[in-house]
């Protein structure tokens, strides 16, 4: 097997990495995970990424999914990581920690997950005007038109009922306020209705770890647009990151 990549997914609570079979999107071996450092400064996070690569004995190209708008390899936002990321040249940062000669691609985490879902997951993600959403510490988003990505959308920060959408309806909000799936679905419906009103997608594809329990909340949603559970769940960020570096994608 030669078509193997390595992806890293940086989240608010954990940093995860794995070898990926780029022919079918499956992990090769176990996923490595280390808790996100507090505070999650650029150098602290980059050192955890380096530690995962050391543990996994991987010295090849690496793709990194980051909860940030990435443009010309500069982080322009910082969602659930330290504000000092803003303005950081991520290309320089990760080369300094991972090796100057290593090929590295860094992209927004939801964009990475959306690309993976198009290639290896739910077929509906590749058809029409789709909004792909990840529910976790925040709400990540990716705009997909016939499977092609419009990068760096940040719908989790849209204001809904006077609050950021992700403060209202992320899975972290469900945990924080100890909401039942039915009560949480009411909040998700409110957020999706606003997205529906503004963007008129043909479908929402919903991912993140909580999509494993989709039968407990998706049926309670009250919007007109179809809502389809993602196939890759919370594997998608790692898979998409590995895909990005294999295709030399660097927003």
C-alpha cells in the first residue's frame, strides 16, 4: 500500500492524528490523540503536533486541519484556540516545529471535513449547493457546490437571537446546559432556519461526533431543507487534512 497520507485535526479539547488510506479514506492503524494544551498557543499546539508525529513515527508530508480561517497560510481567526493565533504564519510555525523540509498543508478544519465527506462519505455532499456543518466545541461550516469548496465560511459565528450560533447550538452548548436531544434540536432548528433563510441550500450535511446519535435529534428538526447525517463523523477532519497535503492544497 503506497497511497498513504497523514492528517492532524486540531480541536478545542483534543489534537488527533492518523495515517489515512487515500484510496478509501479509512484510517490505517489507531488514531493518536493528545489533549489540547491550555492555553492553546501556536507554539504549544505545534509541539503537540510534533509529538504525535514522533509517537506515530511519521516523517512524511502532513496535512493539518485548524479551527481558523486560513488565507495565504496566515491564520485570520481563532475559534476555541488561543487568540494569539490571529496573524500567525502557520506555514512558518509548523515548519519550525516539524522540519523545514517536510511538506505541510494547513486548512480550516470544517473545510477539511467537508472535502473528506465529498470524496469518501455521504453522496449528497457532492450534489447541489450543500452546507456541511460539524457540531462539536463550536459549529464549523463548509460551503460545497457540486462538491467544490468555497473556503473559510464561519457560520458558527453568525448571530442568531442575539447569540453566536455556536454558543446557542454547538454540542458543547448541549453538554454545558445539560439539554436533552429534543431541547437541543430546537436550538439547532433555530440556527439552521437562519442559514436556510440566508443561503437556500439544497441540503445540510451534519457531522461531528454528535452525528453518531443522529437518530436522536435529526428527526426533531423542524426546517424544510433536508438534513442528512455525515458518514465520516469525527474522522472527517483527519481524512480531509491528509487529502489536502496529498493534493498540495494550501489556502
